[in-house]
């Protein structure tokens, strides 16, 4: 009888802890409304990309036209060398992603596991760099790369990613600190040095954090407009974000072409997020923030 009462009490406890149906429905409706708000700009962009240029500024606005103006994508793609721009963006974003993941994970592993005097102080100084706005270092960085002869090249766009951005170092450090230290101790007993431990044990176990950093790094490099504008001069080296500027000028704006190419530019980002969303959601959950 006591066991039956215990089972009944456990079931009652689970029912008490379960969210009420009304609260669940309210949460779902609230989340759906928030999703619609965030999807509104994308819907407007897609609508503009699929309508003729004569209806872009129609009053009242025309959301749907039939048949859709699919020719906007072809005309916009052929108006400039967008195939080359896309390949350039893939090259820059791909190398930036690889450099960010490798450098940030290596530095984060060192801060998380290796003993060193003053490690907390150095880590605090690293995090303090997050308070420095990026545009305050734009002119010094341009002068440095200019004197080194790296302007009009992809070096200023890719090399900073191999210098371990602070926010990603923090994410990897937290991921490595959440791992059992017995694994690293066992690897050390077996004769593995810290670099082998990092490559064969720590980094594969931190795939959620790596997916998170990869998504953020790729999106940041893919959509970057300012740095290519500052460093690139040759048209054949332009990225896709910079190439979109060809669709507008002081005397004309082809908004339907711009929206069509913006949809094309979003496709790799959407595909990456969908492919990595399972690891991405787990990776953004940081276990503890102790310095």
C-alpha cells in the first residue's frame, strides 16, 4: 500500500509540475505573434522581389501579384557579375568561419584547462575588449594593413578571424569548463600533450559550441558590408553584400532587383541555420559564467 501511495504521489507531483493547458496555449499564441513580427520584413522583401517594378511603390501597397515576376531574379543576377560576388563571399565567409572556430577554441581551451599565473586577469582583459566599439579600431587597422600592402585583398577580411575574437573565446571556454576534467587527466596519463588533448578530445566534444560560433561567424562575414567597402577596390574582388550596391545609385533605385538579390543572399544563411539548429540551440546555453 505504501508503494502504491508513493506511485500515486509521484504522478500527482508530475501533474502539478506540468504547465496548465491555458498557459501553454497563451505561450504558443505569444510566440506565434512574435514570429509574425519578425517574419514581416522577410515577407515584404519576398513580395517586393516577386512583383514588377511598376508596383513596388504602389499606393495602396500590392502584396501579391500573379503571375510572380520571377524574371526579377534573372535580370538582377545578369545586371552585374553576381556569380563572382557570391563565390567571393563564400571564400571569405568560409575561411573566416574556419579561422574563428579554430583560433577561438584553442584559446578557450587554454583558458579553461591550462594552469598559468594570472590567467584570470588575462581573461578579464580579453573580455574587456568587448567594450571597445569595432569602428574605433577601423582607421588604425586600415593604416596597418595599408602599410603592409594588403589593401585590395582579402587578407584584412580573413586574418582578424584567426586572432580569436573575445566573445567566441568566452563561449568555448565555458563549453570546455563544463567537460569532465577526468578526460583530460586520462589523456595526460596516456602521454597526450595539451595540443593533442584539445584536437582529439576537447574539440569534438564541443561540437555544440563550435556550431554556434560557426553560425555567428559565417553570418557576420557573409553580411559584412563595411570592411569590404573599406579594403576592396577591384570589382572582381567584391563580395555579395558590396555587389548589391550596384543595384542602386544617386539617380535610380531598382528596389525589386535589390530584394531579389537579397533573397538569394539569405539562402545560404537559412540553409546553414537549419542544418546546425540542433547543435546551435544547445550551444547557446552557457553553463555558468564564473571567471
